[in-house]
């Protein structure tokens, strides 16, 4: 499986040792931990976007983008207002 692939709920997505990891919902794979990475118990290793749009699997989502824009605006406003 790769980011952007469509999966159905319950489909086998990956495995850790003998443990099968299945898609929790139907949609597009948005996040998937790489092979060989150590993961802890209860670590999030699969993220499925239920909207079903492969384009939404890449780049920033709407909410994180708006947060980043707000932080950028706050920083540029604060530093622009400081005397030199």
C-alpha cells in the first residue's frame, strides 16, 4: 500500500511482525509509517481519509493550513511592530 491508495474498511494495509494492520475505515491512505521504523504500543501507523479524494492525501489539510497561516500572521505582525 502507498499514500493515495484507496482502501476499504478492514482491508489489510500493513503488518508489524505477525500482527495484521487493517484499514479502520474506507477511504484514501493519507499516512502510513515506513518499513523498518520502530513503533511503540498504540502508535498511529495508518491514517485513512474518508473523503475518498486522492488529491487530499498530499499537502496540508484545511485546518492545519489555517493554523499555519494564523501563526505566520501573528509572527509577522509582532515582528513588524517591534522597533529596530
